[in-house]
C-alpha cells in the first residue's frame, strides 16, 4: 500500500481497489506478473464503495456451476487468510414452493462440489438460529461452509500480501485507447502509460467504460440494510474473526462500514420468500431487504466515491422498508422480519442505508478482454461472494491465456464481456433488464423463463409469417426465436401415443407441440429459422493458413467443401464449434451458433487474424433456413435447377445456387440428424425464400419447426451445443469430438491436447437414458454412483424418436462404458439411468447421408 503519487508507467493498471480489483492484483502477482498498479478514487483500504458497505454474507450455492465454483474458491481463500467467518448459512422456506427450491439447492451443491449440503427441519433451523420462529417456516437449507467475509480486513490482507502497488485518492479522468488498444490511464495525479488495464470499478463500471468509448451494460440498483441496537437475545454473543480487527479509523459515527467489521456468531440466514437476509453483528442484528420496488440508479449519476456519498444516492428510504411494494407481496420487509424474527419487532435501528450493487442484463458477471479495445479487461458485476474466484480466473486468463481455477479450466460463455449484443449497451435497455434481474435475485425463476420487456428488438425476415403461424417466441441475444408454432397443434393428436405427459417442474413452459414438430420432421419435412446463427466471412491473402492456425481440423479444403472444426484456447479448451465452407480461393464462410456466440467467436477470429486477412462477422446480414426431413430433397429439387441428388450434392458439401429466384449458399449439413440443407441468403431475400419453400412443399407436408424440436432432435444424435455441452472447461477428447481434431496440423491449443492425450483422458461425455421414467432431466442435477456424485446433467430432453428420456453428462472414464448403471437426482427424486453409446438415433447415419 502506498500514499505516494502513482508512477508514470506500469505494465498493468487495475482501476478499482475493491473486492475484485484487489483480488485480480493479488492473483496476477501470485502468477508472476510484475509492475502491477492498483488505483482507486477513495482512501485505502476503506474505499467507500460497496466492498466496504456490503454485509459480506456469502451464500455459495447457485444453479450456475461457475458461480458456485467461484464462491467456494473465494471462501477457501479468505478462510485461509483469516478474514472469513465460516459460521454456515441457512435459507428458510415459508412455502412448499420454496421447500422444492431448497431441494434443488441440495442438488446443485452436490453437483458442483460443495461439502455436506443438507435440508433441515424447522426445529433444526432454530437450533442454529434461535431467534427464528419455527412456526413460521417449513424447513431450511444448510450449507456449513457459507459465512461472512470481513470486507475491510480482506482488502487490507490482499494489499499486504500482493507485490502490486496500491494508490488511493486517485481518480481516473480518461482512458487513452487510441489505435484500438489501451495506451494509458489518465488520472488526477498524472498519466500512467500501460500495456493493459482492468476495469474493476463495479458501481462505476458504466462510467469508466464510457471513458474508453464502451457502452458496458452495468446497471446500479439500490437495496436496503439496517443494523439494530444491541439486543438482549444476542447479549452473550461472541464475535468471531471480525470485531474491527483492522484497527482502522472507519469513517462515520458507527457507520455501516464499521458495523460490517463485527463478525457473526450464528449462521447467516435468508428468507427468500420475502427477499430478506440477516446476520449478527456481535450483539446487534443486521437485516437486508430486496423486498421493495426496484430502485434503479442512473449509471451516469453515480457520485464520486466520497464519505458523503458512501455509495448511496438516496439515503435510507423508510417507506420502502415499511410498505409492501415489491412484486405484489402483502408484507413489507419490516412485517416479514417481525414475523420471522419476533424479537426485532420493537427494536431501534442504529444504522441504515440504501446500498448499491450492479446487475448486467442477464444477471451474470462481465469478465474478460473487451472486443473493441485490445488490452482492456473487465471484472464487473461481481459480489464479494465470487470475487476471489473471478480474480483468479481473470488473472489466469490475462497471464496464461486460459481462464481457470485450481480445480481446472472454467466455462466462460456465460460471463464473457463479449457476450453482449450491440443493443445491450443502450441505457434504458440494460437499466430495465438490470431491474428485472434485481427482482429475480431471490425469486423462483421457472425453467425457460422469458422476459416481457424490450421484445421484438431483432426479428428475422420470417417474423410476420411466424406470428401468423402462432409462433411462441423465446428471446436469444435479442432475437425473437420461435420455440413452437400453434399452427402445428393438429400434429399433437396425430402423434399423441408417442408424446408422454411432462408434469411438475420439468414440464413448466413446455408444449406437446414441440414433440409433435420433432416427430413430423422425422417423417416429412420442416423449415427451421436459423437467422440467429451467424456467418463470418474470412477473405484475403493467407486466409487458409490463418484458418489452419485457429482451427483444430484440417483446413486444406477444396472449393465447395464443408468441414466441422473447433476453435481452441491455449489450454485446449473449446472456444467454439464452427462449420467452415470454402467458397473460392482465399474466401471462406465460417458459420456458428446464435445467442452470444458471434461476439465471442467472431471477436476471437478478429483478434487472431493477420493484416492481410479480413474477418467480417455478418450477424443479421444473412437469413437462413434449415430444411430438414426425408422429403427435403424432393422439395428443394422442385425449387432449383441445381443438382441436389446425393451424387451431385454429397453430404458436407456446399453450392452457390438459386432457390426459386433467391440466391443462396446451400450447405448439405443437418443439426437434427435428417437429410437436409442449410440455405443461407442475404437478409433482404429471406421472406421470398420462406414463401418459395412453403408453397412448393405444401403437398409434401412442409411445416415450420421451433427450437424445442431442435433441442430434442440434436440430443438424440449427440450433436454438441456450445455453452451447454462444450465450452472452455472441456477439451475435444473429453467432449467426444476427436474427429474434429487433426493432430497432423498446427493449431492453437495443440500442445495442450498432446499433453492431455499423453496423460490420459479422465472424463468423458456420455448419454444416459432413464429406466422406467419419461420425465425430463434438468441441467445441473447430480449424477451419482453408489451414492457419490460423479457428474451432473449438462442437458436433458425427451427423445421422441427413440421413446426414452435422455441426459448428457461428463463422467470419469471408468463409468463411461455403455451399460453402466447410475442414478440422477432431480426435483427430490432419484432416477435410475444407464450409460449408452452414442448416437442414440440412426447410428449408421443412413438418414442423413442418403
């Protein structure tokens, strides 16, 4: 820690000395990085940001694997540092729906490796938390390694144990990003030239990004916290590690920050049915509430990090504490606390605040190197709970090119700052979506839940036809994508005996029409809107050599040849799975999935391309129809003069041709395991392409199909989905994709794959089928053998063609042999399952290659 003026140059500048910035700096220097400078506009270590105002409660269990893993790493790191109180955490249920949710908690914790998760009876809850009225609850979930971090002590520990240099009272005034790269951080104490910088300003993340011309979708939102006067019920309390062990002069007269340094002596608790949480502060009780209307803050109106602001814009708003205004609930925060913790009914509050934290549109962190500015990294929308883990991930990513924790590589698709689509940076959009994520912090979110605001942002040329056909639209990357079509409701009766009922939580937001579309496509022919998928044009001198360097498969292609390949990072993790089409000499079209993949995958290719190669991400520039099913050739032949016979247009080939009067690039590929083509055309021709195929195929039974059918069909074939089955936490051998790797070529990640192959593959992806059940398995649920967790469900659906429920999982190789019996825990039930060989449907590929 330094009180001097920052230097005029550093290799790395970390902007923000809160939980994330300090963690990043600590881990960078632990990995050997030198000349790391950390700056903050507030004093050190009590910066005044949310890191010193947060209650420090750490509930580790999440439906997200990476959130759970980063939380557990953080708790172990800070526990070893002596700044973490491992008092346990208890979540109580006041409804049957919440008890079901707590059972899911146990399953997620089991899947992701948290120790000893368990359900408690009301009596067992009050043994740990005597102030809880057991008549108010149905039970609880207990995680013994949950607890609380002493924020100020933790920041001080980071600073004392890192070789980075820390400077407080240093305000960033500008970022020099000329030439598309970070050159310097300008401060009120002078300019700091640098090779790379990290934005870790959290509440001020949007403002800091603006200095570099970035519209980072970081939405500040307030929530409430109070600390009671000393209570008789807590008079014998023995504070643990905290008690303001820092010895620091914390600003304010018994400020929130000072209370935060008093450690709890009971488990931290929360009542998610009323969006409340609580913890002891010695002989006082701290109570936090999300149980009020969303109090969004204009991200441009965040004040400076001063004692006066104390990270609070409005100050405590008593009306939001005492009025039931949140999502139609009939109890205010005070009323709900009075019922759950009767001893709090008449106590006075000695400290109150409306604290600020931030949300992205999807509620996940924004981590990684920005696409627009080389060398500019972000670590934003991260709580204390996950800060140690994300600091480690970001440091590994920056230093070694592979995001990882000590337990291994991590999946980055859901956290990468590049996942956001261009519209996500519009302030009204991300503030509104951030407000919705605030509401959902403690809500029970249904499977396949969809937002109802900012809809219709991005639509394909087929949108109006789809609306007329009764499409049920889901949103992906801002695109409106049909999940099923009400116009196909008549097919349900046709296939009724092949469509089992899906009841309970697994059946929420599902339709039997999805199953009917699946079966119809196997029997006849369907059109699938692939406009959300992206094409990336790679052209110029050296294009083939460039693709060979970034692709795991052999790129020595003939014109018209199509090849499936992977993009890998230096550690051999899968950045993307792609299809490469050679259109002409030094002209290629690379296709990849929808959702957030264009920004991540296309950005990677742009980063790696030499000056002679042009990489252009054509997101939305082409509209695409997947034409699949046994009648697809007959239908396509009616619309074109091109030869589409098996001899004239073999599998995994491409042609530039006309469908009616529409120019298309036709790829003989299929993501559903049926004969078919992808037909790519400039967007302005899309509507005509749809009409041409629909009219020509009427007597052949052509129907539209949605994403629900695609999901179940692709699982029957074992086709991988990036971000679900494969990601940067798996290599091609583990993922069952050795055919997409040519070890005789040179490519990024090859050295890591050679090492992995020589050491042996410990885990392998495999399909499971359920015994005697048609229920659909949900992701994140544990797969067990002899009572021990050996994996978890990556993806699950019903295989309507094979009449079995399918779940994909990674398991240790000794359990991956077909015929092995395992169990799956889902929604409190234990299901018997069997490991199978893949693919489950049409293993000889007779349907797709005929």
